[in-house]
């Protein structure tokens, strides 16, 4: 079985991304932090062995060289996540989806997530976020992403509800490490401390 990585992203436009960083950030600074987080995420995914890499984007952000690109569609995040899997699905190809809010996720972590997803006896992998959501979801059969349509997003129970929905379908779900995603400046400082020395995100937060 082959596998691809999907990066769910929003074009870093001031006033439309990372608004919870303001204050203390200005909208322009928040957008630069978001752009840096996306750049680090792209670097990590590019360095991870996969059969395809696809940017699933809201806005006009171009795909990196060698990547595919799909536009987000749907009225809410749950629908957009479900469509991200189904719009990019290929025969016999598993999909690991991550966002742009965990720039500390390095190629070794992503490679481990893919290896676990492709292990016999595993149907899905789920990476919990420290705020109760999730930062990564891998599915051997992307059709199961339809469960995401009915799960409230950005709540303290999103991760638990996602796990329950997947196991309710009879899927065998393996857990990935818990990560902090970047919502607030406290999150940004904590995540920056975990990033690689060359991290654009860490440098932008420090600035």
C-alpha cells in the first residue's frame, strides 16, 4: 500500500490567520508567524518519504515544487477535512493529514506516523493535541473521513469524539504522540522551544 501526506493550510493573510495571537501581535506579525509555521511544516513533509504530498489550501497559496494542490471546500471545518481526504484519494493509497499549526513535527515523527499507519492490524492513526483536539489523522481508507462531518471542531472533546467515531466504525486506531498546536502566544513560545535550530517559526516568534 502507498501513502500520501496532506497539509491542511490557510493562506497567511493578515487578519485572516492566527487572530488569537492578537494582541500582543499585530495582524501582520501574526500572518508572518503563520507563514513561518507553514514553511517549517512544508520542509518537514518534503523531507519525509511519501508517495505524494498535497497542499490542501484555503486561498491562493501556491503548492511547493513537486507537490500537488487541492482547494479546500465545504461550509465548515469538518466538511473541509472530509473533502480533503476524498478529493485527493487514490486507489490503494493511505493518507496522513496534518495542519500548519505544529511546526515542531519533524520528518522522523511524520515517518513514524506513516510507518504505523501502514502496519498490519492498524486502520488509522490519531495524534492528539494538548488542547483536546488532534494534530494528525491518518486513514488507510480515506472514505472513513466522512465521520469528520459530524464532529464539532476546535473543542476540548474533538479528539475524543474523533477517536470514538473511528472505533465505532470498527477501525483499529493507533495513537501518535501528543503535540501542542499554536493558538495563543503562550503556545507559540512553547512550540518554538521544541523546533529545530533552523526553524523559521522559532526565529519569527523570537523576533
